[in-house]
């Protein structure tokens, strides 16, 4: 997909604007055009010499702006193809959130307290707004978790566990909430991975997941919240979990990388 004439017109004159670094102005213009859809995903930007001429800036300025937009997940640079507007992805957002938590000095216990607050809130919404498709998705994740544990596949078990909790969020049918809390999936994976010993069957609380699913299917928000709280309370009864709570989140982060 090529850049439109309207977008090309907006690029002219950037270098003559007053104030700020040129690279910041180029980044701001491109970012605005990507976010408002003028530069849709898959758009191939002109080759570097052409783009520099269109924007009226040097290669150094352009490269600084492109690096900033790549870091934000808005552009991708592919060897042999060029610079392309990236498909929407929550990966950069999720990675930045996890990195911020890792650098904050917070403990795993602090993060788990936040998880409890959020998950007991949105499990109530899921009980009210979820439908059979949502419960089928949860049931599928539960089966995948059971199968993975039975096979001794720790990585698949953690992935299925994360999918189970993500499916509850999706069942709220609040797209903005779903998008804003997507990093919870990585956080749940990180905290879950460090609270379950590799190859251990007994560390997984399968009955709790079944109780949550049953409560959700019943459409009872109070029972759903109670089942979720019991899930976290039961975790607190395990020595391996209690030992984890006082550790810095950064340590848990690097343990599973």
C-alpha cells in the first residue's frame, strides 16, 4: 500500500516549522497520521532518500524519528522491504508495562494485590455480560491446561493458564477495558510461572478454575467473585507462593525469561 497524495502534502514544510527538534516534529507528524488512520497498517513508506526529500529533512533526522516510532510499535523496518506501518499490537504496551513494574521496586506481593483487585472486579462483569461462546473458550483453556499438566508440558500449561484468565477479561465485552488490561496476561504468566514448580502437579489449583467457570456459567457475579477470591486465597496457603511474595517483581521477571 502506497502513501496517499494527501499525506505527502502534509509532509511538506515540516523542516521549516519553528521550535523543537526536527526529529521530534517528523515523529509527531508520522505518529498522528498512523494513529488517525491516514497511514493504515501495511503502508510502505517511500525509500529513505525520497522520504527525506518529501519531509525536507536529513537522513539523520529521519532515522531518529523512525527509531522512535519503531520503539513504540508503530513502524517496522524489514530488510529488503523498507519501512512499513505496523499492524496494531499490544506487545509494545504489555512489554513497557512489565518493564515499568520490574523497575519500580515493587514486590510480587504488590503486583498480586493489584491482580486480585482487578480480577475480582472484572470477573463480576464477565458473569453479567458473558455468553456461551465465552464459557466455551474458558472451557477450552481449562482442558488445555489439564492436558498440558498431564503431559508434563510446563510451558503449555502456563500458556493455557494465562489464556483462561485472559478469556475472563474478554467475557466482560468491554473492548476498551480488554485492551487496556491486556498486559495483565503477561503479568499473570510471570507471577504464575514463578509460583508453580516445574514438573509439579500439586501446585496447580485445577478445582479453583472449575469453580470459577461454573460460577460464571451460572451468571452469578457474587459467586464468581467469591470463586476468584478463593482461588487467590488458596494460592496464599502454599509455601512456594508465600516465599514468592516478598521478592522483587524484577527478580521473578528474570527468573522466567
